[in-house]
C-alpha cells in the first residue's frame, strides 16, 4: 500500500498544493482589502500596502456608493412606484386611521400624544378656517349660497310658509296689538323722531327718502290721471255755484279794470254801455271761458305739455330737501308726522280696527296661497323674483366686500368653533363630533388619498430635500473602519467565499496541468 501511495503522491501533490496556494493567496488578497486598518511604519517609513485598500480609499468608496444609491437606487421613478404600490397605500390608510383614532379618542385628560394631536388639529383648523373665510373662494361660496337660498326661498309656495287660517288671524291680531299697546310703539316713536330730526338737519333730498322708483311711478301715473282730473275740473267749473262765483268774480274783475281807466276812457265805455253789456252777459262769458278751458285741455299738444310739466314738477320736488319742501308749503314736518303716527297707533289700538285688519290680511293671504313667495313680493313691490334675488345677493356681496367685515366674520366663526371644541375638552373629541364608522372610513380614505397625491406631486422636491448623496456620504464617513468592513462583508461575504474556492480550484487545475506536462515530457 505504501509503495503505491508513494507512487501516486507525485501526481496528487501538485493539484493539492495548487488548490491550497490558490485558496490561501485569495484569502490573503481579500484580507488585504480591509487590513491592516491603519498604516504601519518601521523606523518612520510606511510599510507598503498599509493600510488596506478599502480603509485607504474609504472616502472615495463612500462617494461611489452615494453616487450609485442616489442615481440608481433612490430615484423619482422608484419612489413614485413605491408611493403607488397598493401595499404602501394600505399602510398609509392604516396610519391615517390610527392617527384619527387617537385624535377622536383623546380627551383633556388623555395621553400626551392624544392631547397634542387634538391641540394640533384644533389650531390647524383655526388657521385654515380663518384663511378660508378671508379668501375669494369664500366670497364666491357665499355669493352662490345667497343666490341659491334666495331663489329657492322665493320659489316656495306661500302655502308652504303660511300657517292655518285661524293661526294666521291670531298671529296678525297679536302683531297689531303689540304695535299699538306693546313696547313697539314707544320704540318706533323714538326711532321716527330721530329719523325725522336727522333728515331735517341734513335737508335730505326727497328722492333719497322715497326713492327714484317712487318718483318714476308717480310720474308714470300722470297720463292716466290726466283725463279723470280734467273731467273733475270741468265738472267743478260747470257746477252752478262755481259758475255763479266765477260770474261774481268776473264782474268784480271788470270793475277793477274800469277803475284803472282815465276819465275820458271811462266816459266812452259808459256812453257805449260796454260795461253794462259785459256785466249782464258775464254768465255767458264764464261759459265761454269754461268751454275754452275744455277745448284747450282736450287738445293733444296741450295735454302732452301739461303731462310733461306735471312730471317735471314731480322730479323737481324730488330734488328739493325735505326741510325746504315742508317750509315751502308752510308745514312742520316733525309735528305732522308725529300726529299721523299717534293717530295711527291710536287707531290700531281699537278692537274693531284690529279685527278688520286681521280679516283683511287673512283674506289677502288666503288668496295668495297658490302663488310663490316671489310672485307675492312682486305684486307688492313691483320687483321681479330675479331682480329681488340679485338685490339680495348684491347686499350680501357688498357686506362681504366691505373692509373689515370678512375679518370680523372669520374671528367670530373661529372663536365659536374653538369654543365649541373647547366645551368638550373633558370629553373625547369623538363625542363632541360624532362620526359613524362609514363616515370615519371615508375621512381616513380621503386624507390618505390627499396625502399620497401630495407626496406624488412633491417627489422631486422630497428627494432633493433629502439629498441622498450627501446623506450616504456622511453616513459612511461617520462609521469607523471596522464598521465599514462589517457593512461590506455583510453584503459580499458569501461572494468572497466563492472567490476563495475558485482560487483553490484554479490552483488545483494548474497543479494538474503541471502533472500532465511532466508525464508527457
């Protein structure tokens, strides 16, 4: 056996030695990548290949790894695909749901995290609400809301709003009685006195009080009133008493004219008996005068001129101040208005008057039940529902646009919201704002979706703000050399083992080739 082993040893030994040498040399070469960790010196001279390649080039390694990670691993596409991954979306929804659970379950005496979340949500809601109420979007929302509310209310049938007949009558009686005998009358009296005094002091133009439309209506009815007024005037003039009075005044007028003539003129008039003839025929003269007035009044041109004169006078009176207007007619506005007010209040205090008013209002309202509220207001004011809607919207828009009003509204709403939430400080927020399970799921899904979309839109900015390259470089540079070695070995240890085995195999093959070459030679 021993002679045979010795005979085979020359053939087996070269491959074995080659394998051993290949394995050991690769092992040493790999070891030299990391070791020694620091440079070694003999007599002050650095020993070559110290420190190892990786410790010596660790900064370049850090930059290479950072470059690869930032350009190949963590990119916009990679992060975007991750954000859109169903698993990530589910995780995000679960995280949002957990957060909202903490907020809704937290109370004033709850955990610090719940209290902090609750306070953060409250403050954020206050800021968002305040900004929204000051925005143009809120103005547009208010505009649309006022428009839809006004048009919807005006489209409602009066029957939907009015109570039963008996209740309506009782309500009207109570309203009228409260005006006459309740606190309304003294308050209204003081308000009217202040209103009159203010307008008299400023001598407010009459048109500013009654409105230009009222003057337009008065001017518009002048053509329709002309003929009835003319007929009334002619009937008055043709009345026997009026004709007699005109005859008397005519003779008196004639005598005054004669007295102004000189002696010769009066002698000639008397000699011809002109004065006597005129005096005796005065009734006929009056009839001729009345006929002339009728002919002139019925003439188309005269009629048009008179109507235009009346309309012009109406508008001229509208431009006159109320104090000047009352002084022109010798009236005391304050006394006249207050007398009318006192008389009206006294009249409203009578039972029979209240009964008649109640019956009249009830009959009127009963006839209006089939009509819409807009049609009812149009019949009273003459303003169409569309115009009334636009006026309401204009008033609301004007109030919102007025400087300072939006800010005041924002402060009031935020104050109310904080007070409402603050009232439940000792209770969980879920009790203050009760939500069903489905409502909470919808809120969680909405928040998660909005958060995901926000992150998707901001992917380039997120990656830029993270600065992956610098982060990786600083992380690797911050590790000690042994930690870098362990980090690399964790990644390539398995591959390095196969390199060692490959070195042994290659050495064995070289030894085998040497044996074959020896045999052949």
